[in-house]
C-alpha cells in the first residue's frame, strides 16, 4: 500500500460517518484554535508594548519613591520624593533634558451637569516634552503658571468628549475637587496603553496646583524626566541615582528609597507578564488538545470494534497486519490533522476578529499555526497507535465471524 | 513436480480449550489437481470449516504439511500467509462479505490495493473481472443496490481479480434462492471449464452434483472421496427452469 492509498482509504472511511468525524475532530479543532488565537493575542500585546515605548519615547525615565522590588511591585504611599529633588535634578544632571514633577490622583471632573471620574496628573511646563504628547487645540501652561499654581488644565480627548461633547472646551471652567480650572488646551488622542489604561482619560494641571489646591500634600508621586538621547539614558539614570543618594543620605550599600525605571524596563516587565500569561493559557489549550486526543482514541477503539468484520474481510483478501495498522493509524492522523487545519483556520479567523470585536491587538505569526498543526498530527499518531494495533492483531477467522 | 494445486499430508488441527483438547482434524491426506471442481461436504462439526480455513491460509495446522502449488505454507508467518491469500487464493463467502460503502468496482479493486498493483491497472483489471461475471455495466453500484446474486458475482469477481491458483467458496449459494443458486453454479462451471480450480463447501447434495468431485468429512476425518460421473449441467438446468418473475 502506498501513502496515497493509505490517505485515500482514510478519507473514504472518515467521509462515511461525517457527524462522528466532525464531533471527534471538535476537541482538536477547539484546542488548536485556542492555541493559535491566544498566541496571536500575546504576540499582539507584545508588539503593542513595543509600539508604546517608541511612542512614549525610549528616553523617558520615571523616578519613583520607595525601593524597587522584584516582579515590578513597588511600595506606595512613600513620601520621600520632594519637589526639591526635581529642582536638583534640573540643575545638576547634565544628561537630563527635561524634567516634570509628577503628581497623580483620581478625582471627579465636573462641567455643568456632566461629570467624569478621571486621572488628574500634575506636571511641569516640560510635561509634553517629557512624554512626547501633542496638543490638538489650545496651548500648554508655562513656567509662570506653574510658579503661581494657576487654576488651569489641559484635558485628554476622552474627557473633552465626555464633558463638552461638541462644545468648544477652550476657555471653559471645569471643577476638580471643587477647584475651578480653566481649560487651556486639549491633547491629541493617543488611545490605550497595552496595559489597558486609556491615555486620553486625563486632566493635566500644573504640579503646584495639583499638590496645593487639589491633593493637599507636599511630596511628589514621581519625577518624570527625559534623557538627552537614547544613548544618554544609562548616564542620566546614573547621575540621577547618585544625586538622590546624596540628597537622601543613603549610606553606601544601603537600600535606596527611590527607584529609576526606564521605559525599556517597564516594557520588559510588561512583556514578561504577557509572555507568562500566554504560556499558561497555551499550556491549558495544549492540555485540551491532548484531552481531545483521548476522545479520538476512544472513538477509534469503538470504530475498530464496529468494523471487525471489515477488518476480517480485508485480512482474508490479503491485507497484512501492517496494512490494517496503517489504515487505522492513517485514519486517526488524517482526522486530527484535518482538525488541526480547521482549528488553525478558525484560530486565525478569531485572531482577526478580536481587534474588531473588543479592540485588543493581535498578531498572527506562522510559528503557533505550524506548531499546533504538527502537534495535532502527533496527537493522532500517538492516540491512533493503540486502536490501530488492536485492529492489526485481530484473528481473520474470528473477525469474519463477527456479527 | 506434480499437477497438484493442493497437497495436504496428515493434516491435524487441535484446539486447546484449557481443560479439554478438541481435535477438529485428525490426519487428513488429500490432493487437489489443477482444474478440479470439488464439493466439500459434511455436517457441522465435521471439520470441513477447519479444513477450509487451513486451505485458505487463514489458519495453520497443528501438525502435518500443506503444500500449495508445491510450496509448504503450513509453517509460514502471518504476513507471508496474508500475501499468499492475496495472490494465490480467492475467497467467496456465504454472506458475500462486500464492503458496503464501496461501489462494486471499488470492492473488486480491494485485493489489488494490498498487492501493490499500480492504480491505473487496478481499475482496468477490476472492470475486466466484473465483465467476466456479467456485471460490466453495474460497476458503480453499491452492494445495497444489487440483488443477492449480483452481490455474490461481485464477490466472485473480487476473488478472481488477482488470478488465484484456487477459488475457495464457503456455502456460496446458502443465502440465495434456488434459481439464483443455479446461476452462480453456472458461473462456477463456466470458470471451471476455463481452467479454474474450485473448492466449494456445501451441505446440500443437489448442489454438490454440479461438482466433478465430492469429498465428505465426518468427525475430523475424510470418510469419502469420489469423482462424480454425472455432473449436472447448470446451464441446461437454467434453460429448463421457468423464467424468473422478479429480478431486483
């Protein structure tokens, strides 16, 4: 028997009972589709993270209070970072280009009868430079307004839409924690970050306004700064670190009460988390595929028993054990491979549908498609072996007598 | 070198059922020459089925020798026997034993699938074989679209397609009405005239009358072996029969 004969016989057998074939394949189809779509989702998230960093500028460095801990967790509520630290960085770190004092809280923004819960961020006049954000209308506040803690704000696109709709927002007054703020600018829309935070859902005020008028605190949540160039990032981190160590009187070898995170590190942590998630879900999907394989074996065992007479006839007219073995093995492998093929197509379809349906980015790559297809074929080979062996060792006389 | 297609010597088959041992064949010696048409008779339990299974290389004797075309097949391995069944033996069964989801021509092609005959030649030979049994124009029909007699003809075409040395038929007319039975016997007689060697199991004496030689089994032994001086002519019987009322 040639390979073409084996495949032909397999397809013939499978087409005899389409419902059973379809149901048996379902486990494989779902498993493969799950692997392909989950991996595409993960790849999409990683690609998006990469895009985020380039959008936010790889020069961005975030100085946060509290020591950095493993796994990206950080203690919060630490009050060690103060406005004087930012001033010192400005004057003493030559590798740093722009600095923005960072203040952050969530609050209700109210305009007339409308209100929206949003993130209120404080920054310096260099905030747009540090973040690389552009305005779609109006202007940003200057150093004078920062010094005076002026009651002005620049809003994100989402806030503009929620509170003002089709009205012109520039010059209007909105209230945050009872503080009236004049809208002087609107940021150009930026969309979500890969962690799901909407960057357009923001109200930015001078950090002085944020601290004194809105929050009522004396310490900063962070200091955002940008290095002069991508190459200068390590040098900037070094300068800032040694400056703050000195200012905070950290003994040599002692644990810092602040941490510097570059955008690259943020992205890497995020990618690692995505990768872990993707791997876990893929493992679950592969287990599903394996369970599907057990189902296939079950059906094939039933099928072998049902077709005892057919096996007897084939043996009587000269089929060798190996030919019978190949027949059933071929059938199982064709079944699971076909399931793998359909599953891969379905997975690719789902991967293309997800961005449209729920807005998550996906990226289809060849590797998961090929790997899960080969895996499904291997599942067929593995789980088909035992039923095929059962069929091949039948006694032709008894098989012929089987009713 | 003899003209024997089959030569069995002291053929013995013992079934071990644990506590008891059943001797199904106790020392059968027999030759079948090329071109003979032999009826194998005997009650159930007489050993004729065991004899046919060994003759058909589906089973191996416990002891004794079986030479098929002067080749000792009694000690062959499983796969060698499969190959012998494929090329040297044609089977016809009482229940036809066709594969139901396959068309007539696909059923006839089946033995060639296992005999490594090229695909293009398979179809050609299958059609030839079907034509030889009078079913040339029904090759695309499935078994359930054919009458019992036609199904048995497909089975005979399948048995002959690899040009075997011997045709073994196990109660080939057992599931057929009397007219169709004679039709099948007419076909066997025609094949026999063309030189085929046929061994047919039957328990009906009037069916055995169409054969040139009759052998009887009883209790695992060959008790009677004689040539039939007056072989009935199936073609003549068929002509004398009233025309069929119904043909499926």
